[in-house]
C-alpha cells in the first residue's frame, strides 16, 4: 500500500520517488518548526523528521537477527 501511494504521488507530481522523499522530509522539518515555533537548529524538528522517516528494509533482506 505504501509503495503504491509513493508511485502514484511521484507520477502525479512528475518527480522520482527519491525526490518525493526529499521534498516530504523538508516539508515535515519546516512544518514542525513553524507549527511549534521552534528554531531549525533545535532538536524537536529533527526528532519529528526522524520519527516520520520510514526504514525501507529490502523485501529479500530483513533486519539483522
């Protein structure tokens, strides 16, 4: 479902999936900083960015057990 959404969004916007990730990450970073009135160098926007970032495990490889 997530991959299908990424594909649809990238086709709709005419950008690659990698560019989509970058743009969404920047939007989350600046959006949290603006909404919470925090400095860009503060830890809150960075923490929100890390929380919003999915960990893309390849289908054939899982996390190391």
